[in-house]
C-alpha cells in the first residue's frame, strides 16, 4: 500500500515525495488472520499509536496507564477493517486465510479517546504541525553511499520505510529531488544511516534544529525501519515540546 501511495505522490508532485499522514484517530497494525486470536492485540497497538500521534510523544506507548487503557481499546473503537496483505497470492495451505497476514485499520471515536487521555494525564499536541524535510544519507553493507531522494529508484525500500514512520506519528515528510532546490518553510531532519557489522544492524544518527536549539540522537543495531521510526519519533518529541530529556550536542 505504501509503495502505491509513494508512486502516486511522485506522479502528483514531480521532484518530491511527501507523506500525507492518516487521520490522528486512525492507525494500522499487522496481524495474523481476521479472528479474535490477534484482534485485541491489534486494537491495543493501534490505540497506542493513536495516543503517540495525538500527543506527539512516542514515550506514551510505554506509560503503564496508556498500556492499561490499550487493554480496553475495544471500548474506544468506532470501526475497523482488514486488508489481506497477500491478496495477490493464491491460498496454498489447508488453513486458507486463517494464518495469512492482514493490515488491521482501526478508527477510534475522538471524543472517547480525548476523555481517556485526560484521565491518564496525556496532553494533545495543539496547533499546526511543522512539515519535515528529510535529508538522509544511506551507507549500505557493501559501502555504497547515496542520498535518499524522492525521484530515484535506488533506496525505494528505505524511502517507503521513512514515509511509513512519518505516517505512524502523524507527521508530514518531504524528501528532496535530485538537483532540485529545497522547498522552503520546512524543518530539516538530518540523518545518516550506515550498516554496522559490529552492531549487527543499522546505526542512525539524527539531528534537528528547532527554535535555535540543535538536538541530536542515535540508535544502533536495528533494522532500517526502526532507525527511521526513531528519527521521526525524535523529531515529533522536539517539535511537540516533549523532548525535555533528549541529549544535546
């Protein structure tokens, strides 16, 4: 789905790829099957993502009060739907669709979520959200290094992961185009991702300057999906005012 969206955006916006996030009270989770085995967990993960989006604070996912609320996420659901992630592939096993992966989309009732947030002391991120300009350099396992751009075939999977991470936090993200001037009015989110054999994964260094203060953060030994999530999470923390404990350098 993200690959299709990225292709549409590249067509609609020549030279740029931009994440247009889903509504704040909507989130997605990957589950197995459409029965009750993973539905409660899917509801819970979706609600925690919604709380993080609304507050701009990814740390809320680890708050025991939020996790307790997530255990009762079904009480806040407006509607939900499943999409077969293997719809283009035939069923090849006796269990049929039982063990196929699905994207579970949950939409929550805004008034109920707002009331629940107030009860656990979570505060919404008010006002317009700045748009991010992603300035990222990737260095792969073979040493190949390149800028992550909107209009090149190279870096398609990392680019989609970056856009997905922005969508998950309700952020608008734009990637630059090769040789095109950078768009104005965006907040640069700078990052370097490199594969590290020593760390058994990707090492990502991120930095963002906001209100004359530069803040930097790092994650190591992770997938590039997680590295991009860490970048977007850190940016959301800073821009929403939740980054009081982030190291500065």
